[in-house]
């Protein structure tokens, strides 16, 4: 019988957010773990060795486990075990850097091989016995074992925590197969089950990620997490998209965040929104019409008169989010205001760097959505609806150019005026919002728009009616031609249109 007791863990960090000391206290035992952080970077190890990382910042040794060898592109090549078994585990990746095979060798003889396919992985051992794992949905997996003498199968229903950590496994008769409780950073505090073999077969564990038996590392796609070190064993290949410290896991807040890809932390709610699981994303439509077509909505959608639209103009000018977006740093605004000499200014370069990091982060989230076979335009809509951009702009990077401003304002305007057509128009030169445009008017001919069309340019910190807009923008931002993207949101329908028009000379 397992005897349980309460425990307390205390964590100490340095000024760079690196964990330096973990103290575990319980009635039966007390232990501590200290990490040594290099003085000129955030590389940390359990010992004081100066040679534990290669030139790219990849960890070369796991204490009492073995040595690590890396490919030229910073993917883990192999683990050479530190014991006397002469065991080496190799890792094979596809052209995108995703792991597709692991091979375990002992004394230069293959002991096992695991091949990974979408939703399926197959393990073959030295006796040619085969075990396959089929993943069905987010929380269910089915395993079957097969050799020359027997056929058997076992279904595992994995029940998860708010972080998608697999805590309880049930069979198809709702009988408990295993139970696991985790420390905050993913180490196992307790694991139990009626059948020792069933417990040992569990591989998908903390935050739903696979833990390698030979190393104890958890595989997240872009890199590996060492739960006992509370950190990644290699820097983020995407750069500082999740903070300046490239090794810490989810900003040292593992009770709130998880990292689905190994690049960027997310709350479970944010990830669910991006995957279309909540928030009414299933009602959204994406379209890509032929060039020259315009977005259409119900012709009975009422327009408003000029007096009303002028009142809306004054109201939106007073919105806090309108003012906050206009007050953010913007590399393109700095360039426009400062002229040719201005880009040399330090704060312009900083803003430009932040914009690059922000957009790199956006691309990572888009790729994560599309990895679930979501088309590009649908992925753009799902990300736009998730609210993640708003968090990144205001909380993480504190910077926005015209594209980010108009994307956020699209949803704010739609929330306040759900019965009106709200649009974002991205031209080769600029991006802004439209409110109340008659959808029968040509999108790329502002002079044909209805007089009570409202043009919201949050980046410029101004709002125009049609008569004010044309002299200001027509020649500079509509007339040149090229690719235009129009996003329309009306009630619960969202549409994206892309146009390609000849460049005018």
C-alpha cells in the first residue's frame, strides 16, 4: 500500500529568471537541487562544468544519464548512456524537423525501433514483436500488441488536467489503469496502478507530451524539456519570441501555462481558441474569390445616416483601446515621422526588432494551427479570433504597426456594432478599418462608397468619413495597385477576400 504525505517545494531564481535552487521538504525526507548558471548567459547545469554546452547553446551532458550529441541544425542526434550497457538512442527527423523515428542500440545491435506517423506510432523490438499506438482524438489512445503467438489490444482513456497532463488512465470498462501526479515542471511526484506493466507502458504524460524512458526528456516538437532541471536543454530556435531567456519553461509559471510546440507559452484557453474548440469559431467561413469580386453580405443589412456615423466617429475616438493602440511604439510610424535620418535612432531600431519578433511569433501560432490540416485562410481567422494577438501586442511586445492595430480594432468594432459591416482593408501601402460600407459598392473605388462610410485608421490616430478620406489616402494607398486583402466581419460570419490588381504606372 502506498503511503502518501504532503510536501512543500520552494524555488529560488536569479535576476535572469533562472532557477538556482529547488528545496523539497516532507516529513519523510528533505532534499535540494542546485543549478549553476553561467555568468554571461542563461545556460545552466547541475554541476559547475564550463564545457557542458556546444557553441550553439545545446546541452552536452545529463548527469547520471549520458552524453548528448546534436545535428548541425540543433536537433538532438543521439543519447549515449552513461551506464555500462553500451546503449545508444538515436533520433531521426523529417525535413521539417519533426521526429519520425527513435532507435535504441546496445553493443551495436538494434534493440527496438519506434516509427511515428500521424496519429500512430509503431514499436518493433529485437524479437520482431510489434506494438502500435493509435491516437484517437485528444484524450483517447488504443494500443495493440502482436507477435507470432498472440493478438491483444488495450484501450486507454486518458483523462487530463487543465494543462492537458495525463493524470488518470481508464480502460474501456472504466477501470483504473494508472494514476500520475506531477510536480509543477513535469517531474513525476506519484505514479501508481494495479499492473506494473501498464504503468511502465505509459509514455504520453506531462502536458500530453511523450517522455523518453531512456533519458527522462519530454519531446515538444521544437526541442526537449528536462523536467528535473525545470528548463529546456537547448535554446529556442525561433529566437526571443517568448522572452529574452531562451531556456526557461513557460516563463517559470507552469501552473498557468503550457507550451504546445516548444516555442511559445499559452494558456489552455488560448490554445483551445486557436484550435477552434471554443468561441464559436465553427460558425466562421473563409472565402477566396476571384480577383475583382467584392465581399457580400445580406442586402437587407441596414445602413445608418451621416449624423449617426459622425456620432460613432466621436465615440470611437474616445475608446481606451483606440488611444492605447495609437500610443504604442511603431517602427513604421517612427520612420514616417522622422524622415530618412530617423531610422538610425535607437528606439526606432528597437521597435523594428520587436515587430519582427511579434510577427515571427504570429507565424509560429499560424503554423501550429495549420499543422491540424487547417487551410491558411481558416487558420488566419482562427488566430484572429483567439485574442492571442491582443495579448502579444499589449502585454508581451508593446508594439504595433498598422496591420496589428486594424486587426485588433476589427473585433472591437464588431463587438460594439454587431449589426454593421466591419472590415479591414490591407493595401500594399497601408492597413485600416471600414465601418458601414455599402457592400454593393466597389471595394477598391473609395469615391463610389456611400457617404456615411467610416474609415478608422487607429495607427494614424484618426477616423474619417468618406469625404475626408479620399484626399488623404486615395492616391497613396489605393491607387498603386498590387495585392489587397479584405477581411469582413458581420454578426457571426467572417470572410477573407484577396485581390490582385495591376500596378498602375
